[in-house]
């Protein structure tokens, strides 16, 4: 099977961090990703870790009316009853005709919707990922893992990544139509680069250092907001928790402007303070657009790596926000506001 990450390339990344010079990328891509110019030059192309994606929907019924939303280690999000999904409240905007949904937005009323790329083994049991938000009649229905034991016939759910394979295998990318590409996978495992270990810092929406809520990752849009990827909690459940998203693939390709099909699908929730280890993959420095325009408002930089909520959960891999910065009137950029700490 083809591999996109070579040991030789990883060695170059380590050597460059140790002081061996390399060809630098543009400063706007380098200085805001936590790496030196020489280190970033040796990293693998972001596009080799950021393929098109598509949901892998499965419709399910719970044993009881509700179940709590969980981090990927099986611990609940917020206090009891604050972040949960309820069958009695589950309704959808789209069509509910036909059989249970596979690769479409809507399940039947009273059913809940999984994005079943994988199931996670934890010390608290097996978890499935619930896909909230878009498609539900109530967009505040939260994303997050739920316990397989709370699902009717949960042990029979067919996930895209077989349980016999580790999380490092990732998940196949979308190949057009209803086909999947198991050679070019998103969310693959990677070796962290020495010295590139961080702790996630959740910057609450609305605070002075938060990503402006109006910044868009698509031009001429008002609903493609970056902010929810840095702090999703206020927009879901009762809005009291703060957590970020780890995604299978990013919304933009490596050039920071071209759309990446199906990017932004959530793999796991990230809590404040959890470790994040960057791998030898180039960051994506994406344009942030002013709402409803083609005017650049700033930049949002994302990085690829491995993380877990605690030792009770498995390592998972993907993209998350590293920093953002405003574009200034003189055409330059303001200082980077970093969403990770050493």
C-alpha cells in the first residue's frame, strides 16, 4: 500500500529544526504555524494529508430518549443534560423518504445521525460519532461522540474503518460519486516532530483574542464561519462549554484559497489544555474573507498532528486551528494570536 510519509522526509524535518537551513515558504505561512522557516520547508505537502471527504451517514435509534455527548475519551461534555442528543427532538430539514440514510443529510424523525467513519475504543467503552448541526431542523444539535452501548444494535453498526484497524489507518477519501479511495486516506497516523508539542488553548468566542465571528472561509458567504472550529461549544447544546474541533480534512487546500471538497468534517472534540503534537506536514494558511465579499479580512492557520483528550482515549489525527491574524490597512498582517501553548 502506498505511503505518503517517508522516513527520509521526516528526518529532513528534524534536521531542519535542529538548524539545517532549507528553502523557506512565504513568511505568511511560516511565522504563524509554530515552526521556523527552515523547518517548515522540509515538511510534507499539506495536500498529501488533506484529501476530499464525504460523510458516512448511518441512522440509529437509542435505547432511551437521550444520551450525553462525549469527548473522544468517553468523558461527558459539560454538566449533566447540557450537551446531549434526544430522539424526541430529532427532526430534519431534508427528505425523510426511502430507507435509512446513507451518505445524505436526513434520517427519519426520531432517528439520530452518525458520521460513521470509525468507532473508537476507550477505557469507558466503544464510541460512535454523532454528526450534529447542518441538516437537523435545530442547528444547535451538538456534535460529539456517544456511547455505542446506548444505541439499539450498536454492536452491529458498520463503520468505514474496521475495528480491526487502528486509528492511525485513518479513513478513505471521497473519490467521486459514491466511490471511496482507500489508498489516499484522511486522518492517517504520523510521527510528531521533536519540539513541536503543544497544549490546546480554547479562546472563547466573543473574547478579545477570539477569531472574529464574521470571518468566512468562502468568499461572498455569510455562513462559512471559521469561529466555530476554534470554539464550537457556545453554538451547541446550551452554549456553556468551550471546545474546538479536530477535523479529518480542512476546508481549503494547501494554497489556502482553493476549496477542498467535503473539508471540515469533525473527527473529535478537543478540550482546553489537551496535548497536540504537530507532525511533519506543512500548515495551511487560509484566507479569511469579510462576510458577503471578496475582501480579505485576515488569515487562519491550521496544522496537522495527533491528540487525545486523556490517556483513557486513543490517539486521533487531523487538522485544527493554530493561529489567526488580521489584515492591516497597509496590506500587511497584525500579530498572530495563537490557539496553542508550549
